[in-house]
């Protein structure tokens, strides 16, 4: 900001290049939040430029019920129909059989998250989407650095999204990103991010196409300024360059942050195994290497205590907890009347709503803090009448 360039500029471009390089993807676009990233990514699939492959109102999109609402909201806002599938307890992602059972002649896309850093079966899903000519959006907001079969998540989908909110793997205060390997999808995404304009000039540029005043668009006068021609119903979802500068510094520390999260998660795992009689511990597929977002715990149905009792005990010891986002989304007032379809049952999503919470594993946790968490849970268990 010392040169008074406040909106997205050279630091945004440096971060985008760094993130794209880390992932091995050609294009990365910074936005102002992970929710905006999801909105841009899904809106991209509705572009008329995609012709017969565009997602239209009434088309179905497979997703999960137990997750964060802004993975689903863009589907609804674009008048597509979310088709909800259940997840597995422990991993909190769906299996391929549940996804396959959700297919219908109206299905056009799959959009779901690698929840809490645990990957869904993304290689198999990519192959299945290719077979059925479906789009795939990976919501990778929880999972920067996660690998599935040694390949980074966010590199399987047609588009993928990230969040840089403070609780996430790296932060800019706020912030998010959309990544893709497809130049046309990148150009469409940039249009939705930048007011919906047709111009694709970078910040500070005015005539990248060389025809700024020499093209015909719709019924506009010939030569209408390309910087003010709009081909999509877009938004201003850019990030400030000051935030991007923070992101550049954070990206350099990413490997260190991921390693710390893995250590903290492993320490919690080791200390909680003794309580598996009552707790479903956090797991991931054997062929995955999660970059953990948090440590998720589900109280087993039939346990002699409730989630509220354990959570209140932890909070009284100054240990913060969070629900697993919204639990079953369809139990929230905002979604009571949306058009949707449920494939199978949402039994586990309902259990998550009543029995599940998580504890942070952020890099700032010191070993003595981890031990305090474990001693507190041990203390709670020791006070149970059946202990």
C-alpha cells in the first residue's frame, strides 16, 4: 500500500502465481472469501459460453447435507437443484456408492467439500464424472495441502476453491481463491469476479485484447469500450492488495503450518484412543494424507452422556469447540422450502447434528495445550458413573 495501489495488484498476482505453482494448476484467481470462491466457481458453470454443457435452472447438482452452507448456496442461488447424499461417520465425506445412487438424467455437476481436510474419493469421482459428462467442483476450503493417492486435492476438479479465513491453513484476514487448469473456465470465473465484465485485462491494464474500441457486442454501438461491456451477471469479489501481501508471506510458511497441524492431530488421536468406547474418532481413507483442519469427535449413540455435557465441560476449561458446521443443512430454517432431492437417507447427517463437534489443531497449539485438552477429556470420562 506504500505506492497507494489498494485494490488487487502486484501482490495479488504474486500470490495467484504462487498458489497455482504449488498446485500445479495453470490459473488461480483471488477473491474476498471462500464463500465468494464457491459462488464464482459454480456461477462459472452457468455461463452461456459453455453452450450445451452449461448448468441451467432445474439441473441437478450432487452435494452433501452435512457441511458448510456456502458449498450449497450457489447451487440454490443459480436455481439449480441440490441433491443431498449422506456422509460416513469418522471421515465425514461420502462414499462413491452414495454418490452414484444420486445420479439422474437431470444431473449436471457434483460440488462437495473435502470436509475438515479429509478427501472424498476424488480420483474415482473424477473418473465417474468424466464417464457421465458431469462437471466437478472441489470445495477445498478445509484442505489446502491434502493429498489423495499422493496427488493434491483441488487438482482433480474442473474448478476448485479455497478459503483464507483466519481459522484456515493460511490467512489474509479474509480471502479465497478459485483454481482451474482450463483457460476458458478461468476467463469466465474472472468475469464473474470482476463485475461480470467481458474484458479480461489484468489490474492496471487497458487493452490486452488490442481491440478495446473495435468490437461489436449485442446491440451496443460498434466500438463500445470493452472495459465496460458485461457478458455475465457478476459481482465485485476482488481482494485488496494489502491482504494479498499477507497471503504471499503466509504461503511461504504453508509447509510448516501443515506439519504442525498434522502433529497436533496425531497427538489428539493418540490420547483419545482410550475413549473409543464412547467416541468415534477422526479418520481418513488409507490412500489419503490429510492436511487437517480440526479434530472431529462424534459421541457414539447410546453413550451415557450428551455432546452438550462434554462440550460444556471443555468450554469450562477454556477449550473452545465448534459444531461440524451446520450438521444436516436441511434442518435449518433457511432451507426448509428450497427445491431439493435427497438420495437415500441422511441418518449420519442427523447424528452429526446432535452428536458431533470438533477441536482446533491450528499451528499455535503448544504440546502443553494438547495435554490440557486430553487431561480435561480424561477427567470428564473419569467422572462418568460407569467409568
